[in-house]
C-alpha cells in the first residue's frame, strides 16, 4: 500500500490539500480501485487528520449484485469510520440499455457535485487508473476527438467548486489489486465489466488485448501519449486564453470577439478561442454546455466564418448563432436577440449634473466653450434643457435629421447608411427628446442642435475617453 498512499499524498500536496482543514470526498463503488483509494486515504488520515467522507451511487443496473455492492460499501465505511452517503441514481433499464453508460456517468457527476456542495468539500477523489486512461484515450481517438480530448483524464481538474483528483492515473489495475491482496483486503468484482455490453468493455475485453499481442505495452504507450499531449495542450490553452481575454467583449448586451486579431491567429489558437467563447456564451445564456456541445465540424465552420467577407452568419447548436460583421464576431440567439439582456440606461440631462456614466460611454458636462467641431460634443441651450432630453438606447420609432441634412430619416436607416454593425446598436446611446434623436455621441449631431454662436448659458456635453465600437465621425 505504500505506493498507493504515496501517490495519493503527492496528489493532495500538488493540489494544496495536504492539510488538516481539508475536506475530502471519496467516490466508492466497491471495486478494487475505489477500495484501494479509500484505504490509502484512511492511512493518510492518521498522519494528517483531514475530514474524509465517502459517497456511493446506487445505479440499480445489476439487480441483486448492485444491492450487494451497496451493503459491502456500507460495511467497509463503517469499519473504517468514514461517513458515507448513498445516493440513488434513479435510472431505469440495465447495462444493455442504449446510452446507459453515458447516462449513468452524467448522473454520478451530478450526485458528486451535490455532495461536494453539501459537505463544503475541497475535492472529490476518484480511483481512475492507467488502464482507465488507456481506454478513455482510445475511445476518444475512435470518436474523432481533438488534441484536448486525446490528453485523456487529468490528475487534477476543476469540479464542483473545488477539484476532481485522480491520484492513481499512473498505476495499473493489477498494481491496485496486488496491493489489496498483499494486505488481505477484499473488494467487489463487477461481473458486467467482463461482458461486452458497452463500447468501453469491448475495448477492454477484445481490442486492447489484440493490440497488446501485436504491440507489447501498447496500453502503457497510449497512456504515455496522453501525458505528452497534455503538456502541449496546456501551452496552447494558455496562449489561447491570453488571446481570448485580449479580444473579447462580454458586457451585456454584447458578447463578441474582435475579428482582425482572431483572423491573424494560428488555426490551433483560433479554434481554441472560438470553442471557449462558445461555451462561455452558453453559460451566459443560461444553457448547459454538455460534453460535445460544439462538434469538430461546428468548430471548423466557425473558424472558417472568421475568414469570410462580412456580413455572414452561422447557426450553431443550442439555438445560437455566430454573426460575422466587419470588425466583430457576435454570438447571439438564432432569433437575433442577445444572450443576456442589459439594463437599458436612461438618464435625463440637466444643468446640475456634471458627469453621466453609461455602460459603454462617459459624458462630461461643462460650461459651453467653442462650437463643437465634430460629434464628440454638443451644446444644449436652456431651451433644449427645458425639454428634458434623455440619454437612452435607440428605439424603433426614432428618427434623426443629421447635421446639414435637408430632412429627417428613420434612425434605423441612418445607422444602416453609416454601416453601423446591427448587433452593436443595442449598446449605442442617443440623446433624444421623445423620438427626436438630437445626438449620437461620437457619430452624429442632429441639425436641431446647430448653433451660429456659443450661447452664454446652457451646458456642453463631451465624450470623456474613447467611444468603443463606433467609427470616428467626420468633421461636421
């Protein structure tokens, strides 16, 4: 057991959880691997008295054998003085039911998350070993997984507000069994593991033995490949993360990426950025990402969209849509609505207020100076202030008479003529009296605010800082 306890201790140290105030949850099925993990944790608990709990999921998929497993785990935890929670997965069917392996796994993960939350656990520990890793990598390869999937399971990964730890990934099933046998310790055998009823079982029982016969140590080499690829993938993920943070805009109602740096990025980084962006968008929209929410084909199509002429659109899973505009790639719902609505700003302009803080814009008020030279500032006379102009988002019935124009036009038409990205328009702010738009800060001043001389009274509103997402306006 020394090798096993050393592996667990090293994993806890690496996670910063080799301490007395750690709260650890161990998943125990009753098989040799989870029993070995529980014994190792109990030994380590004698050196460092952390809080240790166990959880057993009752699947009801193997009849009386499932009940016997539960009784065995209850007796084991009672003997080791480990508090145990037994949770019912509430599944119907058996191991032959199509998709049952995946469904059972998803139910287990939800149960584990719930137990972690209830206990305030810092980590969930599972007993996945090197043979499990080999099977996982091979299955993902056959399903067409990319580099990240071929990295297999990680020793430490975020889970349930804490960590998921797999300290046995470098140990084989045989090593775990031998350690238990040497200590005279018993475990339960899951007979369904010896039946080719699931894809994983087929790989374990038929495919991997044939590979080992043709290529000795094939299983070990596949596990080594996962470890090697993990180092490469970690570097690419870090670089993609830096790029993602530098080009995204996620303040509601906008959720978008700057196109130019994304188009220049290497394909490997671009795909990772786009996948991360899509998954973040799902969460923002209140949707469940799922394990394969964005397929390889979807990722390729999304990457190709970046290089297409604007405007272009691509429907994505979960009723989302990517919209390629001139400067930005937007993620919205397929009906064109934003993923998350923003609280519309609405502030009445008055002479007493010196500053207006809006979501994407800050305006400063001061005494009138020189006549404005462009749309970065306007002067409001006392007559206009008396009409209580409002800073707000555009509305459907709005109209504007641009500076120097002979007549009014619908605001929608003006924005289209000005080539303003339609998905940016909900983030615009206009100064209006009812549906008469007087000013679009940074973009257009209305003819109604034309002045021949600087008034002695009134206020001047000026943009403080940059006007994000809006092209510079020409001199007026």
